[in-house]
């Protein structure tokens, strides 16, 4: 291999799941002595790409090459043997075991038939010392901070002679000083000739550590750039869509009538800084910002899914205390989470059970539906939203992503809410389902239902919202409406290149 030849190369790699195109014809080159950042919004394909590199999954199409030779990993062990190590956000250390035990778990050193603990402890100290870390190797992993756990996980990878180190969201639980310590280590490893993949959502961190940046969007690689040649605004535009300069707003809704819901100084320490937000009937408010900017945290605080520790809600002008989602539903709010599999659907329950589960208290005297009532409600939703299923009794976990999303929307709307919170409602679904979801937003606004619309696709936000809150670093930095609703202006606010206001 020449000095410039890639250590690892992906050629035309595709990975698909039922109803979802996770990666489509993606190429990537990882070179020695280079930090290569992967950037993209939720659902862009970063996690899938990391799983392919780490041997957790195989591509449906395309080729993975190591040192110029095609390879096919059947497991993470095979990826490790090829020199590729992945350090995840959750480091997967066994908390009850010591640092040394974690370093050599599954590959213990032996002297004859006995474990050679002195040799393992000595080698563990050497591995940690090479990272500038003095640590008691008999210390239990459960006592380590997030930063120390990351370093131990990296030491384990390097002791396995990794030549390619994939750091998947390594800074999400670290404070500023811990991030700088990690970055100092990454720079030393780069100088030692490792190829390092950095996956993170902080633009400042990407700028600080990267030599090369690859941007993914909707499962496709939209560009690979030298970091020093890419401005922050250009990076944001590439992540959210370069076509935004010509994006036009359609029937954006500003609402009308009396304000029925307001949040004043609502915030949650460590999650979202205090914000003000108000709704009129038929109003569509959009949230714009990058992954980690606080969009979902704001939505969850408004719905009291994560209880705020400051501020107040006002419903029809009167201050109300929302102790949780049940209170929010009672006050006319409905919420569709961005993670439908984790926070939304009940995969083993039927379509009918999933749709009816939230409205039982409102539609029946004793809080229970008969099977016939639940099926009737489900059949009406199946027809209204054109849910592709065999019938109300089909388990919802067997539906495509787009149809699961329609089931969640059906559940929310059976509550007849005054405000619907839609967090990434079009993520991971096909083009046809996206169009139907967007059409629903317009129909809701037209009949007087307010909508809080969150999407990583800025063009979607601009098509519908009459007001947009821009978030950065977990706080609202701008509230824009009317003539201010311009794609380039929003990009500047997201990137931090304009005065906050």
C-alpha cells in the first residue's frame, strides 16, 4: 500500500430494512493518520455505517475492503481481527469487573491452565500508561466516570492492535475538560498513524478534531470535504439539504384566535434552557436545529414527559400544573415521539390495541374498550390514513415504518387534541408516507388543531410552519416568522453565524 491508500474502504455500500433505506450506494475511505468525521441528522445513516464497519451487520450491496482486500465480517470479532475497533457511546464495560478484567475479557492471559493475573495487571497498566492514564487496574468499572470508561474502552481497542478506531458519540456524556482530554488523546493516536472515525453532533467538536468530513443525508453520501475547506454554514447546509436556498413555503399556518396554550420560562436543567412558546388554534410552529440542539427535549418538556424544574404552563389563560403526560393529555395535548419503536408502538399488540390504548379513559365509562369498539375505531383509522395492514388484529410490529407512524398518528388523533406534537414524523419512512404525513399536518391546521412540527429536514419545516424556533446548544436562539422565515437565515442561526435574537 502507498502512503495515501486507504486502510479501509467502502464501495457502493447499501443496507435496507423493511420499508426503510438506511444506506444507499455509500462510499467511504479511511486513511492512516486522519480523523474522519461522519455528520448527518437523525436517520442519515451514521449508525448503520458504524454497524457495518464494526461487523455487527453486513451490507446488502457493495464491498468493504481492508488494506485493499475485499472482506466480509460475520461478527464484531472478525472486524477486530481485521484491525477495526468500535468504541460506542455506551462503552459496554462490565461494571462488576475490574479495569484489568474488562481489558482482557474473553482473551485472558494464561500460564499453563491458570489465569496469569500478574501479567494481565502489568499489561493493563502499560496500555493505560500509553494513553497518559494512571489508574488502579483493580478498580471496578462501575466506579469509573464516563470519561474514564471511554479511555478504558479505547485502551482495550488499542491492546487489540486496532488500526482503525471508530468513536461513536464519545463526547455525549463528557464535560468540556473531559472532551479536551479525549481530543488530546485522539490527536496522539492520529500521530501514531491510526485512522479514526469520529461520530458526533457538536459542530464545534467536529471542527476542532476533524481532518476530513463526510456528510450523510437520508442514507446517501452527499459529500466528503477537507475540514479546513468547509465553513460551518456550508456544513449545516449540506446536512440539512443544499436545495434549501430555493425552498418555498406552502400553506404555512400562523393560526388565529385566542391563545389557548402557553409555556412561560419552561425548562429542565441539563436538558433544555428556559423557553417561551404559545399556540393559537390552527398554528403550526416548527423547531429547527441540529441533532443534540434540544428540539426533542423542548417537546418532551412541553408535554411533561420529562418534567420541567422551572417555568409554568398556561391553558386558556389560567396557570396549570402538568405532572406528567396524563395531565398533558387531559389538557388537550398529544405527542408522537421521534423514536416510535422505543417510545411509541407496542410491537406485540395489534393495530387496534395500539390505536385505542390512549383513548380508553376518554371514550368509555370504566376505562375499558370492548374488542368490537377498539376494532371499529381502528377500522376508521385504517381507512382514513390508508394504513396498509391485513386488518385491526395484525401485530403492529409487523408493519412497515411508514404504517407504524400512521398508527401512532391515529392514536394521537383519537384523543381529539388541541395541540399535536410531532417529533420527526417523517423520519425513516418512504416518500409516499412522507407526503401523506405532511398532508395531514395541513389538514390538522385547517380544522383548527395546533401543531408543533419537528423535522431534521428544514425544507419540511419551512413548508408548513408559520413560526420557527431555532435551537442551538439546548436553547432557543431565535424565533422567526413572516419574512424572516428564510432558509439561509435559519442556517446562519443554527450555525451561530448571526446575532442571537
